[in-house]
C-alpha cells in the first residue's frame, strides 16, 4: 500500500477557466506529493512509493487533486505574493521598491504574470483598455465626419445694390 494509491496523497490543484484553459499546479515535483493524512507526516512531501499506517485507498484522481472552476479568464484571477524584487521588504533606506510601490506584495496572476502595484494592470487588461479607447476615438471621428458631410442649407444670394458694395480698396461706394 503505497502513497500513490492513497487518498491523502495530494498531487496538486487543477484550475479550469472561462476559456476552458486548464492549468495544473503540482504540490511537489514529479513522483512526489504532499501528505494530507492528519497524522505524523501531515504536510510533508513524500514519494509515491512511501507507505504509512494512515493509508486510505483512493477511488480516482478526484481524491488526490483539487479541482477548481473559475468563471473568469486566467488573467483575471490573482493572488497576493511577497514581491520578488525586494523579497517582501517593500521599502528600505527611504526608497520604495519600483514593483510593489513599498507595499511588499504584488499580484501573481493565474497565467503566471507577476504584476506591479503602481498600475495594478495585467497586459491583457491594458490591451483591452487601449482597444476600447481606439474604438471610442474612431466612433467620435466618424460622428464628426458625418457632421461635416451634411450639406449646409443653401444661402440666399444678396441682391446687388449700392448698399453694401465696396470698391477695390475696401471702402464703401
């Protein structure tokens, strides 16, 4: 009775997103997993060939893998982690870290992107925002062009009379 057949042997988490992308986050390197037995080795990484007294047979991968389903895209799901640039210190010597802006934490997105706290914007989110701005600009330009293309109302010609006529120098006649 080896851990690879035990329901306490936690292999990792499988995440499924709105676009049907699946991302598997293993709990340990290949051939090993974290024991969740609640016993003496609870929380430790153990190899698949290990065996213990807390063995409980598993009925399938649903016992060894946590399955999460999100109604969002991977770039919309994030968690806060310690800043990798300043190692979670935030600021030192009166200067703030450029990535975490002194907070010591940054967003790590499900697609692997590590953001910054200055903008809090994922590259996909930035592209969507810029595309919306481009579309708004195009709509405004089309509206202005349509306004310019409208034919103006015909202007009635003035009657040629002495009043209002000017000589070549611009003086009234």
